[in-house]
C-alpha cells in the first residue's frame, strides 16, 4: 500500500530537479492494469510529502521490476524527466545492482567477472551486462551487476541463463536443475533458522545510480561536454531482508559484506 508517510520515509535524495526513493519490495512501479496501487498512479502523493514539492509535476524517469528494490528516480517536472530519460537512452547513466545468487557454475565457467551479451527472448534486442562475483561460498554468490542496456528483466534473465539465478526469483528459477533444488532447500533452512518464519525473498537491489555532469545549462550535449558540477551518485541502503540472509548464508563475513555495501 502506498502512503504519503511511506513515500516520505523512502526518499533518499532530492534537489531542485529530481526526487530519488529507495523502492521497497513488491511496490509495483507500473502494472499491466494501471492499478491504483501502482506508484505511477500515486505520484501525486509526492506533493504532500514536503512543502517544497507542492508545485511539482512528478514523472517516472525509469522503472524497476516489482520484486527489485533500490534507487528509483523521479523527475520533478516534464522537462527534467525528458532530459534525464535521454541520458538513460544514450547509456550515459551508470547503474550498479547487487544480487545474492545461487552459484551453479563449475570449472572454467566460474569466472569472477565478465560481460554477458545476449538477445532478449521476446523482442530480440541486445542485452549487455557486466558482472563481478565478489563472494562465493558453498554455492551462494554476492554479485555486482552493471547493465549497459536496459531491457525488461535483463539482469534476472541473464543471471539465470548463466547459472547465477537470483535468490528468491521465482519467475527465473531453475527448478529443472538438481543442484539448484538442493541449494534452494538448504537456503530455506538456513534463513528459517536465522529468523523463524522468514521466507526466501527476492535479492536483486538497484544499489547505485550515477548521473554524469549533473546540471542543466544549455543542451544535453553541451552539459556533458562542458559540465563543471561533477557527477551525482545516489546510493540506496540494502533492505532489511538482506541482513537476515547475509547473516544466515555468510557466517563470519556478513558484517564485512554489509560494510562494503553501505552508502558512504
């Protein structure tokens, strides 16, 4: 359920151009039915969050999947929304996601870093994602993803195809893979032991987003060529269910991992 209070608590950055929220799990940004429960249908609530927002015309700049948490950017007027949307389209915005994954790779396939280049299974467009496996212990991996394109479900599809399916991602689960089924059952037991009644939730988080040469003078091209204001980096803190999972799955290293994932 979306409320003014919930949106106020979710805001992690705002300035004269944009508002950024730390999107919570299961918040539908925009659903197929334009439901009144989706964020896009409730953006007007932002005007009540703070006096500074009363004159805004908020618009979504990009989207996140319903089960994905993290940085979501909202333009405060149509002009800003259009200009930053062009940055996304041109691939100028740097995006960093983190995921907890089942690591089903073996031998030479278990690269710590690389680039996945595939085509989307529905529209055939190229999907390109850089990845880095930061930790991998007993078949569970902490992975950083750096998508270079922005296709629907891109990271989730490519991670699953390359035997690093996201924990708790039911849509792209590899239930036909024997090792996956064994790991899934083990993870469920460890998390339930850490916090009884706590299920295995989706673990893909839009951790950081960086806008280049962040200011608005002249044309977009002029801004990027002559900008002097520097980049704007927005970081979204890791959600609570990650703390439970890291403590359960990375005993002895969870605090170090959480420190490395903190928004400094």
